[in-house]
């Protein structure tokens, strides 16, 4: 009789311990799942922040290119107006070509900025300003070079 009571008590204690261990295991699994979800959210937030910073840097670069193109265009117009009587027909043609290149650079920079602004609102496409940024910088360099050559004539 005493042995049966001890056996039953042992069975109850074992069952209670098993239930406690099962609860602890379930709680640990839940905590692990929550930590994994928090880590995933943190990684996604970091990825979005890095993307935002990249877009900000690219926008700043395009604004700088656009500003340089505008200042170069204004400076070349001022120089051409001040020396209008002294300019040869070749220098006038070069000045006109420089103006077109500089205004084209400004337009390409604005277009690339618009493409990046669209990438900010729609996160699915890659954050790239496309060929507009490269076109803007090369047109800026060419326009400034042609303007400098026009001034030398």
C-alpha cells in the first residue's frame, strides 16, 4: 500500500516536472521566435536607412552638378555679353555650344533627381539615378571645356 502511494506520488511529481519543462520549453521557443522577429525587423530597418542615406548622397551630388551647370551657364553668358563685340563667329558658335551643353547637363541632373525621388516613394525599384547622372557630369565637363575654349578665341 505504501509502495503504491509512493509510486503514484512519484508519477504525479514526474508528470508535474514534465509539464513544467514543457511550459519552459514552449516559453523559450516563443522568446526565441520573438528575438528572431526583432532581429529581422532591425536588419530591415538598417537596410532601409542605408538605402535612404545612399539616396540622400546621390541627390546631393546631382544638386551639386546642377548648380555647377547653372553657374557655368550664367558665367559664360555674362562673359559672352560683356565681350559680344570682340567675339569672332567661331567663338560665338562655341559659346552657343557651351550653353547647350550646360543647359543639357542641368536638364539631365533634374531628370536624374526626379528618377531618384520616384525611387524614394517606391521602394521596389533599385535606388539608381540611371544614365542621367553620368550624362549630366559629362555634359557639364564638356560644356565648361567648350566655354573655356570659346573665351580663348
